C-alpha cells in the first residue's frame, strides 16, 4: 500500500472519532495551550493548514485524549508529507511510549478503537520502510509491538 492509500485508510479508520469542542482540545489554560486550541478548533482534522500544523507539530502532549483521537490522522498525514517537521518526531514518540501502562499514556491510548489501532500499526510499519530509520528503530519496534498487541 502506498502512502496516499494509507492516509485514506487512516482517515476512514478514524471517521467515527468525535470532533472535540474548543474547550476539549487542551486540558488547561495557558498561552501555549490556548494557541494550540485556537489553531485547531477552527478546522476539521483533515483541513488543518500546513502553517498551523507547523506551529502545533510538537503539541501532541498538550491535547486531551479526545482531541488526540480526532486530530491524530492529520498529524500522521503531515508526518508523511513533512518528514523533517517536529510533528513527524512527536508522532513517533507519542505512539511508542516507554511505559504505556502509566496513567497518562493508558488514558490516551484507551481512547482508540480496534480499527484505529490497526491503522496505527499500518502507519508505523509504513514508516519503518523509510530510508535512514536506524535512529528510530527502537521507537518503531516498540510502537508496532504495543499497537499490535492492543488490537
């Protein structure tokens, strides 16, 4: 499967993810969280513009589990098309927590449906085919192992 087909599959898998309200995008109020909220709230996930994705690329940890589930497909798509972005790095690290049973990760990971989890495995497997992934091998293996078992 090529990346375009996989992106379509990811959006289809996440189609049932409910869109969060503006107040559900980040869990607390501070300047950075408010900026993330404002940049994401005005768009459907698939339509978040490149300029906003560049700004929120490192903001996955700030998203609530509900917002993470809704906006993650856009982050995954953006990581395919902008491999040198911070979003690309943060997506990988966010999908491959070292201690996924910790409360923070368990709450975030529990939000995903079985179909969404399968699409995350497909994303990580596709990403493992990229050139020069040696530095990411540990993260990719851990993420694939976790999400495969979570199916």
